[in-house]
């Protein structure tokens, strides 16, 4: 979910993004994701253009890394959609048990995103990878990453 790069000098000042406010909404509206969120360390960074999850090798804890500038540009629905998207990577074990040997490639990540995003139609920014749309018209609306990866090779 990489947004287009813009010249910072031409951008308006963004409101400060408060992740806690949006995770509180998850607590009220999405108890499953809220319970998961409470077990994940959250770290603000501008080193990533959007967001991502990983396992901290030192603590063996899940970590959500997020770019507050990216989140500040999203609607509230999209903010929750991106949070759920990242949490789905954990639910589907994309960074643990189902992580390919040798690590993740860009194609692996796109295929995993397609599998997740099929569950989040209407909740994500337009620039996301959505099966059946744009450059991913060939991808079926739902399916496992392994099937999508084979489809990528067509």
C-alpha cells in the first residue's frame, strides 16, 4: 500500500495522528481486533511510507509500525481498515508460520495483501491492491496467497 511520493514543501500541515483514538474505536466496534491490538506493540515511524507488522527479534513480540503522516491523510473508515489489514497479516500468520522460507518478497507481500484486502472492500484507501480491480483484474476476489502467487506468474 505505497502512496505516491509528494513534495513536502507543497503539502499542507497535517493534523497530528493519534493511534490510540482509533484503536479505541476498534475496542468499541470490533472486539476481535481490539483484543489482538492490545497484544501488539505500536511504534510510530516515518521510515515506512504506510504501515506494517513484524515480530521484534529481541522481544519476540508483534509490532505494528505505522507512519503517522500516512494515517493523517486517511478517512476514519480507511484508518480502521488499514489497522485491520495489518492485524490480518498476524491472524493469517504471514509474518510467522506461513512466512516463506528465505523471507518475504515483494510479490509475496502483494499476494498476501490481495488475500487480505478481499475482506476489506470499501474500507481501504484507493491506492491499495484490490483483487479484481486495476492491475489485479486477473486475481479472484478471494483466495489463498499461494494461489494468487501462482496467478502472478501467468
